[in-house]
C-alpha cells in the first residue's frame, strides 16, 4: 500500500469504534454473521485531529460526551452564550444545545461514529471533528 498511496488511510469500524491506520497495519480482521449489517468508513485524514479551525474555543470528545471549553476572555462579556451543534458525516444536524458557561459537556446518545461539532459564539465560530463512542 505504501508504494501506491502517498498519504495515510484509516479504516473506521462503525460497530466496534476501532480506528486502524492502514499504513501501519495493512490487515484488519472482524467477525461477521450472515444477515447482520457491518459498516466501515475509509478516512483520508487523521481522525484524531481535534480542532479544524484557528479558534480559541477547544472542542474534544471523551466516550459519549462532547466537551466545549470557551476561553477565559469570555468572562469579560456580560453573559456567556454559545450555540453547540453536532452533525453526522452526511451533514445532518443530530443535536443542538446552548452553552452558558466556560466549560460545557454535552452527552450524546447516538451511534459510534465520527461527527462534526460546530460552536458559534457572538464573536467566533469553531468546527471540530470528533469521535463519539457511545458504548
């Protein structure tokens, strides 16, 4: 694979939440039962990359929770408010909530997958790709 593809490819097993770097490990095995659905995603960028913008807002996931940390500079505002939206890989909004503090945690009950999180405040917008493991 190294000879033909000049970049790293990742295999994401949606059912187990396993992410495999195919450049480091070109073999992946799994169990399959007749009649069951098995889904994989092929990713062409590092799924562990946290924040995709130069924003001072920090977005990351831990298990089934999305954490959104706003910078201390927001304390100088009369009220802290941010809109948090979670989108699936098809661009469908699957969750939306409002943040009212510097450190916010959103519990997600969807399926194991990679999601895009968009945070909008009065002065900036941040977008991050996160992996949510709901098992």
